[in-house]
């Protein structure tokens, strides 16, 4: 399998586009702790490994498989990580909807960014009390908002690639507009996008409570 240049691929998609989100993951870890991350649909976004010592990435893209097969990536992560001790990385080159070879309730953080319905298929792998970081580009935050297993605990917005998390005024999020439309899983399945709420955020942080 051909080796993929680290800097070219990672820098192109995340650093050059100010989409690395390193300060977001650092805030999450500093405020809420945790050691392990599951990232379905990750492509080559290995930023969580700069902050969390254990990370499992899942993607069925061929470039992602080649990227994680390149040993240079692990040296790259070692140079940028913000913790001492060993780094553990696992990659599954599969469609996360078909199942992931990982134990249920074994991760502190589940990441769902621009990936589809991660909460539906991968909630089982998140510990009770664990965190879900999610956006609503494809409706996954909308689904989490009506899932009784999740409780909203913070929202985040970014300016020029820098995120700020807050737990203020959480009751003003996920409030439906006054057009009579009711949010249901069926609505999200049909439209494949987030619901139009009165107030939106770039990312949402939920805790699994059940």
C-alpha cells in the first residue's frame, strides 16, 4: 500500500483550512478529562491524538487506510502530543454502520463531525457518563437532542478556527422555530440535515446519561 505524505494530507485538510480544532480538543480534555476517543468517519483527522493518549479512528476511505498504514504518522503525532506516556492508536477501515470491533461502553469521548448518524450506530461504544462531541451538518446533533440517553452540557463556537466552549443559556438551544414542524428521527432521515432551531452552535457537547 502506498505511503501518504503526512504533511501534505493532514496539513491540506486541517491546518491550511484552519480546521484542525486542536484548541477544541484541548478544552474538552482540560474541562472534562477522559483518556480514550472513538472517532467514526475520521478520515485523517488525528488531532485528538495530540490530546488523548488512546484513540480509535474509523473510516472506509482508501486514503485514510493508506495514511494510517504509514509509520511516519505516528512519529508526527509523538512530536505534537501534549501529554507524557505512550500513545495508542487503532484504525478500523470499515463503515461504522456495520459495526466496529471494539467493546461496548469503552470510550470517554465519541466524536461525530460531518459524518452522518454516528450517535445512532456508535452510541453503544460510549461509556455511561462519557461525552459526545457533535455538529449538526447532517442532523446528528438534532438526533442527539431528542435522544433520552443524552444531556446537553455545553456548546462551542469558533472564530478563525479557535473554539470557545460554554454551558451558558443551554435552554435556548434546540428550541424549534414557530412553524409547527416537529423534530423526529424520521424527519432527520428524510432531510439528511440539521433541524432549523432558533439558536445554533458550531458544535455541541452531550453527556451520555443512560
